[in-house]
C-alpha cells in the first residue's frame, strides 16, 4: 500500500485544491489488485462522478505499466474497483472549470468521469494517461475491417 499511498500524497501536496478523502483506504484497494510484475507509474485522486456537489465518492486512480486502476473503498463494507486496459481505451477529454476540472475517459463499454481535480493538475494527468495509452495501443494489432472478415 505504501507505493500507491505515497504517490497519491505527493500528488495531493502538489495540487492541494483537488478534492480527496480517505486516500489511505482507497490506495489499499488499488494496491490489493496489483498483479505480479505490475508497476505503478502515476497516481492521482479525484471524485468518480459528474456531480460537482458530491464530495463523498473519492477515488484513487493509478496508471500502471499494464492498465488504469480506479479504487474506491465504500464507507461501510466492500469496495469498487475499475480496470481500464489499453485495448479498451478510446479517448480522453479534459474540461477545465472555474475552480476544478474534469477528466473524461471514454472506453469501449463505459464513460468514466473523474471530477473535482485541481485545474493545474489537468495537463499533467492528460499527458501521463495519453502518452502511456498511445504507446501501449501500438502493441495491439489493428482490427480487420468488418467487410474483410466475411
């Protein structure tokens, strides 16, 4: 847990306006689901929702050498974990508001919204995720056109 937790604390010190609670618990969820040989590259915190008034769903987002992990510890029992692999990644969108910004991650199956992020952190997060995902997507073979499959 120390690696993810230390990195998210570094992020929070660098961008203190980012809304984040229960970072140790959320980091433990991510750390629990790291596979053998998986290394953490970049970590940040955000709210996993699209409601600017909802401050209770803090998540720790970790970019690893294999995927993006989003961990959220529930208040009472259990937790939520989202995993986005490079082959499922479609697009990334950044929205900067008056106080905070949002990161939208478009995948094949869902649309992930990460909100209440310090405006100063948006370009750093976009660079880290985009650079990594574009490099990893080169490793996947191009899908054949549907007409050629017949």
